[in-house]
C-alpha cells in the first residue's frame, strides 16, 4: 500500500484562491493523500468552499476550524492532526504540479531520504502590483540532482538555503520525533523552522523540478511593505532564536558555520532599523552583527 501523505493547509480568508489550490491537490496522480485543512478563523466564504469541495474529494479530507491564531499556529495544529508518513505544508493561495507527490514519495522511498527540496516558479495574480515584487531566492546552482547529501554537505555547499517550507517534503518522524514546530506570533517563521528542521536530517535530496507554484498577490502577508514593525520584529526574533539554538546545541562545524552566516545575514538586514527599539539594536551588536559605522554612531548617540 502507498504511504499516506498529509497535506497541511492553513486557510484564512482566501475565498478567491482556495478552490484552485485544492483542485491542484485533488488532481495529484498519487492516491493516498489526506488533506488537513485548518480554517484559521476565516470571515469570508473560505469555510463553505472547503466544505463543498470536501464532498467531491476522493481523498481523506479533514477540516478543523479554530479561532484565528495565525499561520504558525494553524500549521502546528495541522501537524498534530496529521497521520501521514510524509508531510507537505501547502499555502492555500498557491498551486502544485500534478506529479509532485507521486515523484517525491518515490524518491523518498528509493533513497530513504528524510527531506527532499525541490524548485518553484512564481506567477502573478491579475491584480498584483508588480512594483511590489522582489524575486524570492530559490537558487539551486550548488546542488546536484538525485544526490543524497549528508547534513554537513547539504549545509556546506549552499550559501543561502531557501527557507520556504513549501519547497520541502518532510518525513513525518523527522518533525514529530524532534518536537519541531513553528514559532507563533511572528512572520518570517520559515526562516527559523526550516534550517532547524534540516539540521536534524541525516539524508537530504534535491529534485530540480518546479513542482511548487508561488502566487504573488496584493495584501498577502509577504507582499506588504517590508518596512513595517511586524517584518522587523519577525527577523529580529528569528535571529535571536537561531542564536539561542546554536548556543544550546552541539552542532557540527559546517552546520554551525551556516547558522552563523544566516544570523549575520538576517541581522544585517534589519540592523539600525527605526522599527527596532534601541535595546533590540543593541542586542544585535552584542551577538556580533556588524553595523555600518554611521549607524553605530547614531545608536551610541542615543545611549
């Protein structure tokens, strides 16, 4: 019998996109799928659309409704409910290719992988304001296809590992045995979850196929103005938690070096931001984030 795959799908006010997203799951050539849809307090027609489509689904389809708790909370609750041997986190306004799950399961079984990373393509909603667009980095030039990487090699060969969980296919035991979950109450949660999850894997693979289709649309969390306090504190919290993870765990050299680079990269993006408090900026200095001299002088003048 085919291994069960759990597709965890948080839903919040996506009535325009939900049917198309769900149909891309319904159309999968793989047969043993459970859809775990978490209705995160939607106030539009999302829940009724989900219930209507559930009646047409040939897959196991569970709908869990809850008060709005945010994306991380919805994913965490979906992970608790998931019964599959493999886990895929799917955003409810995006799409996946028909052969994705079948091909990824085949590779997981054949190579006994813990995680497979694959590629993505972006497309624009017809009303999307393209001047807001910045290309998400899904670089794969350093990786060899259908090669099983050790944890050290996977971290060593990549300067930046894409964080979006939507381009990763996980063995469920990897996540559940290590009690992994998404940090709630922030955005940019994938920047924290993904590297930590990967650091627990022993066998990692890359498949050079754009199975995931990212929709860019107005008013999504990730396409709003990047100058907001919400974005700055999200990155700040990720930096703080990654730094804590490194200090509390005996990581291999290559993994630790990658985490250090990531901490510096993310910290440098927000250092000196007016959206951070003086105390938060001083924390970044304390952990070694290198400020521009002019910014450092500006901060010191306020002390």
